[in-house]
C-alpha cells in the first residue's frame, strides 16, 4: 500500500515530535515538531546534515528515548509517554532496531546474541535461531564471536537480532555506513524484503544505494522535516 491510499493506517506514526536536551544552563532543541509516517509496505529514508536530529528522531520512534512533546504510535499502539518498563516491552515486541554502533554483545556467539534478542510471543514460543540466521545468510557463522565477523557479516548478524521478534517496524541508523557495495546490497535486499512482506522500514542513511530502495525520502534540517520526495 502506498502513500495515496487513504485507508492505509501508518504502521509507524510520529506526530509533532519535540526533543529538548538540557546541557548545563542551555537547552538544545534536537527535534522541533517532526511529523513522520511509514505505512505498511513502505521503506522511508531520512537524510539531513550532521546534527539535524536524525539519530534523536530514530531513538524516539524506537522507544529508546522519550520525546519531550508529540506522540509515537506503532501499529496503532502508543509507545511514547509510558513507564520505561512498559515502553521496553512494547519495543521488544513491535520494533526492530539496528544501530550504527552495533547491538551485539561481544563475548556471546552470534547464535547466543540472537537467542538473547528474542522475546517469546504471546504463546510463549520463539522463532528458531536457525531460521533467523538463514534469513540473513549466516547459518555458517552461528558459533563465531562478533569480533570474528567481517563488517558485512556483523551487519547481517545485527539485522538477524533486529528481526528476531518479527517486528512490524524496522528502524536502522546508517545500517550500511561502513560496508562495501556487495555487503551493502545484501543488507538492503533483506530490508527491502521486509517492506515487501508488509512491514515498515525506516532508515537514516546517506548512501545512494540505500536511498534507491526507499519509496520516500524525508529531509531533516535543524530538527524539522523540510522536504519530502518520492
Ligand atoms: P544527527 O543524527 O542528525 O547527526 P543527532 O540526533 O545526533 O543528529 O543530534 C541532534 C542535535 O541534538 C545535535 O545538536 C546534538 O548535539 C544534540 N543532542 C543529541 N543527543 C544529545 C544528548 N544526549 N544530549 C545533548 N544534546 C544532544
Ligand atoms: Mg546520527
């Protein structure tokens, strides 16, 4: 479903988002009224200069940070402005997060990292780790430690962890920043497939390859969305 379908309720919906940070005596406004919606089946890219609020936006949409104003809904459920424990439970169930810094634990194997990332579904069941590894073509690296992986493998292991709970929404901050062309394509294809399977994908990126898989591109400037194009 695309933007012009009025019946398509957004899977990810951030409205009127503000985020202020207090630094000593000063207050910085990282977000000043950002509106963003990603519908089922859509891949949306966010671009903008350094310091424009991209990472802050992603953290607020992911429920990792709390906006100072506005609201975030995922699949119709509000995840902002809730107690931390509740926010983290909703996040684990509905949102897959891929951070630039990586989210894997260093002393655990790829298999154990992915095991740890899974939350049981409401029937107490887990997706098999082998299936998650297969999905990112990493079955042969299950026993490796994160530091033994190549950059591309590391990115895909992070992706497997982000997809462990089959989230409706995947949020990624520069997911392919340090990858070579071939590794980047593999990660982008997996993300694109998520959207094609009826989920929503939002990525912060500067890579032209990543922009080419996006249905829409939103530009942030000084904490505001200033432009949107297909
Ligand atoms: P981007 O990802 O687009 O480079 P960020 O979202 O990281 O931008 O930062 C937006 C603005 O908010 C910057 O001015 C940054 O210095 C400020 N900022 C972000 N996080 C914090 C924080 N935890 N404390 C204080 N200021 C912050
Ligand atoms: Mg950033």
